[in-house]
C-alpha cells in the first residue's frame, strides 16, 4: 500500500510539473474611456442643413489587452474592444450593446426568440489584436504572426498617415548590426469573400482580396534614428463590393475612377528623429504614394501624391515642452477634366489611419474620439492641405494637473476648379462622394485657425479626468462651394461657413 501511495504521489508531482511547465504569466493592460461631448462641427451657418449641427453625446469605449507570457522568447497577445458606442444608441435601446433594428428576427439564433429590438449591437466584443510574438530559437529574429497593428514608420503626427490600423499580418524583425534592423511583412488587409458584410458576403473569385507587403530598415545611432520604408498593395476589382473595386474607396479614388477596377499601389518614404543636440528633438517625414488602376486609360490615370512634415520640440524646460511644426500634402490640380488626364494629385491612403493627427480637433484626437465628423469629410485620408502651428505640451503648474495647448493654421492645396468647374468629382456617389465633402476637402480658397486647450487631472495614478476644448475659426469660400453641385450649395452661397467648437469632458482609466 505504501508503494502504491508513493507511485500515486510521484504521478501527481509529474502532473504538477507538467502544468507548471505549460502555464503562462498573464499581464492585463487597457484603457477605458467615457466621454461627454458638445460639438458644432459642420461649418454651416444657417439653413435647413445646419438645423442639427449642435450635438451632445456621451460615448464609451473599453479596450482591454492580455499578454500570455510563456517566457522571454514567447508570448501571445489578445486585445479586445467594446464600443465606441453612444449611450442610448438606437431607438429606445435600453440594454447595453443592443441597437434596435440591427438584426431581424430571422437572423437571430434559432429558437432564441430574439427579435430586432433585442439583437446584439455596438456592445459586442470586437477583436483588435490576437497574435503570437516569439523569437526563432537560437537567434534574435522576432516574428509577429496574427491580427495586429500594421503601421508604416512615422516620426511626427503620432502615427503613419499612409497605413495604421489593425490587420491580419506576418512580420519578421531581425537585427543586422547593433544599430541596424530589417523589418519585413505581409498583410491580408481585406477579403470581401470572407467578410460578414452584407454587401460583399456573397462574392466569389480571386478579385475579392487586398494584400500588402512592406519593409523598413530602422537605423538607430546615438541621437539619430532614420527609417526608410517601402510598401506595395494589390486590390482585386471586388475588394469593396460586387463590381466596385478599391478605387471607389475614399483613400484611393480619383476624379474619374470607376467600378470594376483592380488596383496596384506603391509607397515609399523615410522617417527621421534627431536628439543629438541638447534640449532639442527634431522630427521629419516624407511619404510618397501612387495607385494605378487596371483600366489605366487616358480618362483614368489613378492617383499619386506626397506628404512631408517637419517638427521640433524644445525639451529643456521642466514645466512644459514647446513644439513647432509644419505639414504639407499635395492637392488636386485643375478641374475634373484635367484630373481625368493627369489623375488625382493626392497621396493614396489605406483606410483611415487611426493615430495621425495634429492639434486635437480638425484632424481628430488620437486619444479617443474623431474630430470633425465623417459627414463633413474624411480629413485624414483625402489629403490636400498644409498646416503650420505651435504647441505647448505637458504644461505642469499645479500638482496632478497638466495641460496642452495648440494653435494652428490650415489651408487647402486643392485647386478650386476641381469643385467649381464641371461639378468636380462632387458628382460621384457613395464612398467616392466623400472625396470632396464640404468641411473636410480644402481648396486653396479655404482656410481655418484652430486653438485647443486640453486639461488632465489625475484623480488616481491610473484614473484621469480630461477636459478638452477646441475652437475653429473657419473660412470656406462661399463662391467656390456655392457654385458647386453640392446639395446645400444655396446655403453655402447665401450664408458661407460658420465657426466650429468642441467641448469634451471624460474619464480615462488606464492600467
């Protein structure tokens, strides 16, 4: 009997050792945001179109990430999000995450008795990241495989203005020397044949996917970091929806782009940061991109353009960090006829890069909510502007309080004839119409001044209360927009533009 107990005890010890060997340390991080906002941001002064320009919303977004760490060479990352969703989303939607009318009764699980009023909606858990992060045995080569953030290098602006979002990808990073690395990756950005969207779910064939490959070479010496990069993407003719290729999307469309087109796009650039001089940090980026369509005829030359920026921070003060910056992106040249001959002159953009922003209003606030609503134009992915400004960052005068202030001037680089002659590409429909929406698309006759003042109070080390205030003095030329083919051209002609404001009060719990 004693021998039996000894064998049993030995077996339990072996099982315990196996469990210990396969166990992983779990590290949880996240940011939970709740924010109330009051905005008037459509730049319309009077008339029917501006009747609902002032909006009050309370929005909530929950991001929680887990790292499952086996050892220093292997871990898995799982990052999930709930929201961003408005309180009270849907018609009398009293339950968290339910949106009336989102799903019909026959789309609910069989036998559930769930109808449209109780269908799952914005409260569902969304997967942001789920990938493996490991080193190849016996090497310093790092591999990241799975759904993760795919972003091209950027020194200024908080992230890439070309591509910066979560996508399925495989990335390899390997050191060449102590100061030089090579990064290369492949990403399947989208496959409408496998998408759950109703517009694309039934598509078949080989033209439904968008793939991208990219490479970067970070060169990091003491005080100087330079990262050249390149990327290539192919999109099939049915990537967006049946018979509507990627050239219909706001970031790729040109003045005369049409349906049934596949697309090839190329990008190249460099990001540089210099901290070699005491108390100064210099940042600069140059991005160039070109998109060519499958029916690349005289009437449809695709899209190409560039963006460059330069910024400098003075880091010699304890109470704040002053900063100055300048950003320029190429814009449309001439009217829609000219655009058809030479193609669009704006840099192509993949999706809507989630982190790039200057200021915290017109170009968006990368900390939480977008700035100008999408109904006024997709500022970040249409390009065609220049801006210059100054910021006072991380102002600390009182314990637990910090402030950031921005002052910037923005003007368009798009020729006004693109709007006023032949209707420009405002005659386009669907996603393409967002190319030149009033309030987001800036001509050389449109300009604005923006001033922001943002305050953070640390209630606890992990919990902050934020008050963000923004004001835009806008000047959109009423003669340009009033003679366009836009639906509200009479309002633009008679009243012109109105200033915009934003006031946001929120809580942010970071752990």
